[in-house]
C-alpha cells in the first residue's frame, strides 16, 4: 500500500477553510446576540416581550 502524499498547500487551504468557518460562525453568533439585544429595546410590546422571554430562557440577566 502506498500512501498518497498530501501537499502542504492542501493542508494550508483546509486550515484556512476551518479558520474562515470559525469566523463565520462567530459572526453569526454575534449578529444573533445583537439582534436579540436590540429587539429588547423596541417599543412594541410583542417584540420586547419575546426578546425578554428568550433572554430569560437563556439565563441572560436583563434587569
């Protein structure tokens, strides 16, 4: 059996892909947190209450 050698550029591109994916996932989490936080300050009661209940369900202190 002969192993197929993996070039260093292939390893670098996979590593770069993982880093890019981690940045994207982090951006999505931050964006979601921003939306949840911002909706809590809306004057509409329905949107405010939904965000408020969601924060409580995630054990996030909000008052």
